[in-house]
C-alpha cells in the first residue's frame, strides 16, 4: 500500500474516526484503525474505520494511490502523529509488517496489527430519512443535557427518538428533568412510525460531528430481533450504533397541559443572576425563586451561612409563586432554549415547571420544552 494525501485532510479524517476507538479494548485489534486505499467508482479513496462492537465509524477521503492496499495500525497513535505533522503532503506506505508515515522532514514507523483478525463493520441499515445537519445537531444538543449519566439505569442514558411521518421527537430524562424537542425531517416513507433509544453521548457526538455536510441521512433497523441499530451518514462520514434496551419512561404524561402562572425573564440576565446567587449555595442546596408582578427575586443560603439575593425584572401572568430548583439543572435548561426570553410555566410550587423560549408568534407552541422538578423546601 502506498498513497499521498494532504496533512489537514488526513488529520481531520483520522481524528474523527479515532473518536469511536474503545478506551479499554476487549481485544487488541479493536484499538486499531483500518486503512483501506482503493479505487471506488473511478475515484481513488482512503477509507478509515473504527469499531468496538457497539459503535462503528467510517470516513472516506480522496487520495493519490500509487499502490492500493489495506492495513491496521494503532488508531490513537496515528491520530497523535497526524495531528502533529507539518502542513505538507503526507505519504503513507507499508513496508512488510510496518507502516511508514512521511511528511516533510518527519518520518514515523508504526507496527501493524493483524488485519485478518479485525471484525467486519456492520452494514448501514436501510435509509429511513434525512434532516438538515445544523438543525439536527442543535436539537440533539438541547435534549442531551437532560440525559442520565448513571450506567446502572441504562435506559435513562439514552435519547428516545420517535418518528411519526415528517416529525421527529427527541426526549431524554434523568428523573429530575426532562427535555423534549420536535423537528421536521424528510422521511423516505411518509407513513413511517418508529421508535429507537440511542445512547445520548454517542448521538450528541455524532450529530455535532456531521455538520460538515448539508444533511444527515438516518437509517434505522427494526428491533424485532433484539439487535436494533441506527446509522447516520453525512459529509463523507458514517457511523452506526447499537440501540439501548429497556423501557423509557412514559414522559408525555409528565408534561402539564395547563398552568396557573406564566413568567418571562431575559435569558442572559437570568443565567448570570443564577450563577452569582448560587455561589453561596452549598452542594445540592436549592436556589429559591419568588415571582411576583414585575419582578423575580432569587435567593440562596440560610441564616446560619452565607446568603445572596438578587432582583430581576420579570413579567408574570397568573398567581404569584415561590419555588426552588437545583441551580445547575436550571442553568442547563436556560442555556438550551434558543430565544432571548425565557418563559417559565408553573402549576404549583411542588409540581414540575416547564421552561421554553418565548415563541416568535404569541399563539405558537414551542418546539422545545424543558421540564424541571422543584426541590421541596423544609418549612
């Protein structure tokens, strides 16, 4: 095998593929990155692949091939090397059981791993539909903040993807908050109805990394066999991941459909005030909010310790309310909305509140909702 490619093109492709390499591979070859230099449809291309039996990643870039071939080398080492090469053309060639990487005055020799022991990457499932890459990345980012991080409850570490015709609904919860986002997409079958539970970290990383193309193609396989899989492809990159098992909570029942109070606050000022007032809050101590006509009072701390109070302008429709939240969860929700004004909807001080952005049109409903559980205050 022997080929030439520009340093930036190679470094970018290697770095993206290396993201999926396992930290502690179950077998040594899974630490490897597969390099396949070949001609495809009359174009000379290099395919780089990684796989850990859960997530696969593959990217294809154009190169100049002198001699086609396939080799397997340490993925993390190759990523470190390519990132630090001078900005010149890179030549990669095999020499027996070694791979030589040359660039300018730099030359590296890597030991190869046995290609024949490397597992075959899973095939992409059948195409289900496509969505704008930037919109998809933004939507996944809004929902991923509420996903659980406790691996003993794997179904809460995922994002539920519900497909109904031309609408995709994303939802996640860690039992203390819930994020739901709806977005339009282009299904292959307009009557499609499907559900998948995708690992949140994988989905967030994937969505963010596929914005170099205009669209992301989504391919979902059936879960009847218990081996459900979802694939994403865009901008010459494709990745697959196995779906999570387990029953996701029936979250729609948690979303209130009527409210006793609706408040609106400037988002940026609100976030800064929450950060300041929370400085005196001990770990897990709630932030107290009191909404009345024209103002919001934020408080933290008690009489026996440091205290903080800040007052902001706010509008309120309905009953005055005093409620308390975990400040980190509140900031996550405020950061996720894509409006300059935060709208908070309440029923009572002991029931979940909903945070949304203020819709552009008054009667419009928000496509993003962040439900946050209040913290009970000891009387």
